[in-house]
C-alpha cells in the first residue's frame, strides 16, 4: 500500500507513542515506590495507556469498516489481515505495560502491608516492656497508615473509572464522525455521477443544435436566433413582471 495511506500514517504515530510509553515504563520501574515521583509517573502511564488503547480501537474499527467493502477501499484480504495482526500486537504491548504497572503496585502495596505487620509484631514483642500509652500510639499509627494506603488506592480506582468513561465517550464521537464522513463521501460520488451524466446530455444537445443550425443555413439561423430572443423576452416578462 502507499505510504500516504491514512492507516500507515496513524499506525506510525501510534507506534511512536507506544515506544515512548515503554521507555517511560522502564524508567518508572527504576523509581523507588516511596517517592512522590513514583505516584505521579504511575498516573501518567495509566493515562497514556488508555489514550493509546482508544486510538488502536478506533483504527481497528476502521479496518472492520474496510473489510465490509474491500473493493470500495481498494484493499485485499492479505492487507486486511496484516493490519489486524498489527493492531493485535499493539494491544499486547499495551497489555504488558498495564500488567507491569498493576504487578508493581500490588507488590508495593503488599510490601507496605508486610511492613505494617512487621511493625505490629515488633510492637507485640515490646509490649511487655512498653507502657500502655506507647502500645496505643503504635495501634493508632498502624491504623492511620493502613487507612491512608486504602484511601490512595480508592482514589486511583476512581480516577481510572473516570478516564475509562471519558475514553468511551470520545470513541463514540470518533465513530460517529467516521460514519458521517463515509456518508458524505457517498453523496459526493453520487453528485459526481449526476454531473457527468448531465454533461454528457448537454454535449449531445449541443451537437444536435449544431447539426440543425448547419442544415438550416444562414437564413434559418437568423430566424432561430430571433425566435430564441422572443422566447427569452416572454419568459422574462412572465417571471419578473407578473
């Protein structure tokens, strides 16, 4: 296919975005989970994943539309299968990044829970040597830290739900625009066909008139011109003066 094919233009842009996403993901893996940068980059990666997944879905919808009428889009089954394989590969790349994000977040959460449990065990070992007030403070700290982690996870889930809703809405709008463009293209094709037909008929009429004028001779041509002028004046009076 031509390098100017819209599919390949969009494909290159999406692949470039995936490459940047993977590079950012590898950098994120090296970031300590105890820093503020970790949470910030984590959110950016999730947002980028959602955006690229939407673009891949839209590209796959365009492939499905082309598959319904390959001749109209001048494409064959081999090319369609090639494009489907690429979108499948892109989805796998994005899924790998998502799984990596989820796995590390779960590992980080489990690690913090283990730390909290360790603190609790340490508190139990020191309970006999500690005053009731110190034990109470440790309980408050553990409860507060656990609540903070749960609240952070809940907020991230809510943000992901909102992002998913927004992506779905944008996808619906994109599909509507795509269908409208297809409808406009068909209208333009019909209009072009009608104009071509009208042009052919006009050429036919002009040739007939030329033949009649040639047969009529100079006198006949003058009489015909006079008749046309009179007809024009009558039509003018009927249209503009009545």
